[in-house]
C-alpha cells in the first residue's frame, strides 16, 4: 500500500519524537517508522546490564515545553535504562505520538524522483510512502558492528551484542561470561555483571581513561531544585561548548601549577564528565596540556588498581592516546572489579582474538577461553552507518552508501548534495555523541529542519538541496576545526578508525555547540545560503 504524505520520519528516539511533533504542529501530513516495537531509540535497543545516562538527567531532556519538563521527576542523577525508557514513553503519551508511528517496520529503500521532487520509500513490511520530505532520525550510534570475528556462528553458547540485547534479558548467574570491548558500554556491563557470574573474562585491546561516577538519589527537594533552574538551563545548554550545563572557565597558561591541580581535583570530585568538558579546553589542542591532564587521570586509576600487571593492561599510556580524545566513560567501581578472584583481564592488543570456536574465544597464539556467553561490546559504524545500510538513491541514481564510501561529506550534518529534501539528525559533520549532550544537539537540529520546511512553505518552494559549493565550504570549515584538535590524530570511532576501509574524517563537529547553532542560524537568516531552493514561482531565485 502506498501512503502519500508530506514528511516521513525515520526513528522514534529523542530526535524522531520531537521532529514528528514539530512537523505535525505545522500542519504537515507526517508519519514515522521505526524497526523497534515501541518508542525509545537508543533507550529501546541498549538494554544491556548497567546501561544508564552519563549526562545528568535534568539536562538530558526536552526543553521546548516547561510543563513537559517539570511534570517528569528523575530518581537519581544518572538513571538507568528502564527509567529512561519510561521517560520516553511519558513523552510519547503526553504528546500523543504513537498514533503517527508504524513500529516493527524498517526502511529498506528510498529513491528520489527528479521529475516529481519527491521520495518513494519502501519498508520491510511492504508499506510504501510517497513523501516530499524524508527526515532521518536514525541515530549516530545505531548501526552495531555485529560480525567481528570468524566462527561466531559456530559458538555453542550465546553471543549478544550490547546494542541488540534481548528484551527479556539473560540469566548470567553462574555462567562463564566473556566481554569483548571496554569502551563506555563494555565498562557498564563489566561492573554490573561481575558480582553474579561464575567467571568473567574481559578481552582488553585498548585501555580507556575512566572517571568515577557520583550518582546520588533524588528526593523531592533535589527535584524541586533542578526544576527551578528551567530558565537557566534553557538559555545556557544550547550555547555551551558541549551542550552540558558547564563550560570551560579556565585558561591553562593563566593558572599556576597549584591552581591547575586544584581545578582538576575539584572537577574530578564532581563525579561527572566535568573534568573532561569544563577543566581546560587546551586538553583537545595542546599536547603538553594533554600530557599533564592524562597523567593526572592515570594516577587516579593506578591508585585504585595497585597491581602493576593490571595497571599495564587497563591504564592507557600517553603513547596510546591522550585523555579526552576518546569518549570518556563514567564508571562505578569498574577498576575494582578486576581485583575479584572470578575476573580476569586478558590483553589482546599483541595477541589478538583469532576466532570464535565452538567452546569459546581463541587467541592468535592458540589459547582458548571456554565460555557460556559472549557479550560483544565492540561498537558501531558511527555517524554514517545507519543510513548507509539503507538503499538511498538521490539524483542520477547515486547512492548515499557509495558516496560515503568515497568520502563522508554533508552540509551542516543535516543535508547532502545530490539528495534533495533528505534531512538528517545526528549525522556526520554535525555536533553529536562525540562532544555533545545529545538532547541539546538533536533538539537544535530538528528545530532547524522544521524551521527550514516552514520557510520553504511560506516561500512557495518545494525542493531544497545543498549546492556543491556550499557543501565544499562546510566540509572545509569542519575539517579546519577538527584537524586543529588531537582528536583528529587519534584512532577511534570518532574518526571511523574502528571500521575497516571507512574514509577517515572526524565525524562530529568540534567547533562547539553554541558556535554551530549560531552558524546554522546565520545560514537560515541569509535565505539558506549555500542551498538551492527550487520548484518555486519564477520570482523565487535559488539561494547560493
């Protein structure tokens, strides 16, 4: 069956829910589809043990409606997945959004019709949508890397990827469990399941700098305090460097060594990402500063581990990478887990995993670790992965997958030259999970898209597409900004280094959330400079 609509939204997570609400409020005939069975996006799929916020709960919220914000009360500073999922349901119910979504339906193909200026979108359930606008809210970290090792299909136990963890959960009590990967997700799993499994074997390739989380429970007075900050947060969050409530306040060169240490200690004691995102911005640009702050974090980690062997396996060396150039995980007694008798850290950098055999994990030297369950915390094809897995065809039959296999380029991270009327959120070259509180950035991006469509309708134009020159200008600006950072010099998912053959480019805009917001606003105020608007009356000229 073919449904003719004005806009189709892919995804029912933080961005998709708000995007659909905005377009529906504008009077558009809009529909949403999601492969999940309900709303939630990231917080539907990532239900592995220990999944929780690492942004403070009171800032990981929608800020367009004061009543919607204040009528929900969080139980703690960094809530766990079940509570976050309940919040997503609350939002969907309050805004009556489910009626305009089709769930358990995955978009498989989208083709732009150059003669019509419209998209034909197909799903795996047989629905076809004829839509003017196609808006992807499919998420930056929603394309899990599942087939990582030979022999996975021969394993006699159970293999689960953290991003595809079974809704009914897994009984791990008394089991021999292996965890592959110690990024933020792997760390949450490890610290949570260690007390219940029989044995826990952690395969460690790249050690991570970690920060201890302080997660107090919230009572009525705490909730009243953060809700009273509504006006402050709505004006502050969209304009900071990372979309968090705190921002960089100090300049390294202006402080004495004693003052620097005091600032680092104070921010470390906060038990949040504040040490990373509010101490000294020079940690991202200056190798000398990076070296000192990295040494500070290493000292904190080493003091907890004590064991020289564990320190060698689990604490990064300066030659590996600097603090903050990878996503910094918050943890709760994660390092202490390795002091338990039932937990073993197995280094696999120099002796990598060769294959999965029927009984467990086999390393290159032939060592086999027998396991009942393998938890894969091996990451995602970030930024471009979700859309690349859909057969999206723009002008002249070009496919988005092919274009991004050659070079990952967008304009503002919200459109792509050659793909008219395709909008994106959480996409490459926009602020995203690498350096942004996601609700802050996703709200800004969906609002810009909604305002753009509103301006098009007011002007009478039907098609918008970045010009080649406009895209070149944005990519150049993005790269100049990114390449000035140490992030660009470090191998991580931040620049696609975790996916073989992926073009190397820092995937997230590093110029700051407030700066990006101002740039987007400026482009809109100049009549969408760098975009071509067509399908209009003769009086309307393309904006260049």
